[in-house]
């Protein structure tokens, strides 16, 4: 709605905060992964301030049986590299929201490979979803167009014995605390 000019930046931030609050409540109900489960780390590049997507992806990973960590938004490259070198996750999910950050993503991925050679590097985000040709410029092991593709990848590459169809549905009605302007827009057929 913000991209279409239907809500202000402030309203978009309010909506993000409401979704984040709902995610926190839902996250608490996801069972902890089994001991020895593969680990995945989600992070945003420096200058990427939209981390709601990777918060959602962390929960998707946990439901697929992975141990998920999330560094959040705006992570300086050197800090990310140092963290990955120490933690050595099995996979790393890199969010690329802005197309202008593709060159930084490429540099970061090359340094991540050197710091943790066995870590599978996944890339996705708004930039790659809206312009799939950018995927060719991102040297990740896997580029994923959306959360469903990530879910499928996690299930195929995760702990054995996690049935592909076992994830619980978490669709809920929007919170009643939504401002009236949002409720009207959500109720409209468009």
C-alpha cells in the first residue's frame, strides 16, 4: 500500500510494528529445534533497514526444523564476516531489499565464502523478486524468489524426518488494534 501511495511512511511503519508484535507472539509457539539441527543465519546488508522479512524467514526455518539466528538490519560487512567465521552456520540467508545493494551483496558473499567455506549462501529479497535478472549478479549458492521457495529449500536440505507437509498454518485475522484507515483498506476488494 505504501508503494502505491495509499498509506504514508508513518502508517507503513505502524503496520510494520503491528506485524512485528504479532510475529513475536507467534514465534513463542514454535517448538525448539532438535539438538544437532542444522543452523541458518539470516541478515541484512549494511544500509538495508527492512528486516521484517528475515524475521518471518527465521520462523519459517524454525518450523522446518532448523536452528535459526537473525542478525537483523543494517549489519556492517566486517561484523557479519567475523560473526559467520566464528559461528559457522550451515546456511546463511542474505536479504537484498534494494537493487543498488547488489554490488555490496556480491562483495559480501565472496568474503563470506572465504570466512566460512562450507556455509551455503542463500540470497533473496525485494530487489531479486522484482528484477530476477539481478540474480545473475549475486554469486550465492541459491537465490530464492519468495518465502515458499525458501521453505521448500529448508525442508529438502534440513533435518531428515521433517515431513514436508507438517508445518502448521499460522494465518490469523489482522489484530483488532489496527487503525481504522488500515481496516478500511484491508476490507476493500482491491
